[in-house]
């Protein structure tokens, strides 16, 4: 697992725990590389099935190379250990794009937006809610419904 740890100060909106003086600053260590769905899964908001569906969608998004790239891709070409399926690299990319598009189609137009923002783009739920003009704390329920449909598409039981 990729870990990028940083110290962050707790704000007044953050959880207040007993034992600390009111005037003292409190900090927490956060993993900046943790994805929003990994964060939700670690705190029990998503079960294993929904987490796996989200990771599968993100994996297809990355394999289809749909994320923006600023420069030329200098990724090394893998020869050994590619899990040879008889497909060329281009065919594997096309297959991943087809799976990704199929999963978003299965989720539906109203739910694909939150899937792309949270799972693929890595936006936090509050940021996605604001961008989509949704009420606060409604994104978790909508994301769960969307991930249920994606899990059904990928046949994750």
C-alpha cells in the first residue's frame, strides 16, 4: 500500500476528544495517498464487496489510461509476468475501456458522476457533493447505491 504520511492540525469542526486543554493545538497523522473509498472502507462505511467493486472500476479506469497526462508516458513496457491473455497491450486497453464504460452505463447517468469523481478522480465525498450541488452527507448513500450496481456489473458477490 502506498503511504504518504503528513501531520495535519485538527480544526474546530474536527472531533473533540476528552483530556486536551482547549487552547492547545492537536494534530493527527493522515495518509495523503489513501483513496476516498479506502478511507470509507477502513471506517466501516463500505463493506468488502462495495470496496472491491470500486477498486475494480478504478483499476479499469487506470488500465484504459483515461486519466489526464501532462507529459508523454514513459512507463516501462512489461514483457514478463503480464498475465498473458493472448491480447496485445492495445487490446487490453480497449477491453478495460469497454468494461469501464459498461460499469458506468450499468450505474446510470445520475450515479456515474459520483462514481467518477470519488472512485476515479479521487475527490472526497464532501467535495463531490458540493460540485454536484447535493445536500451535505447525501453522497455516502448515493455512492453505496452506485457501487451496488457496479458490483452487480462485475459480478462481485
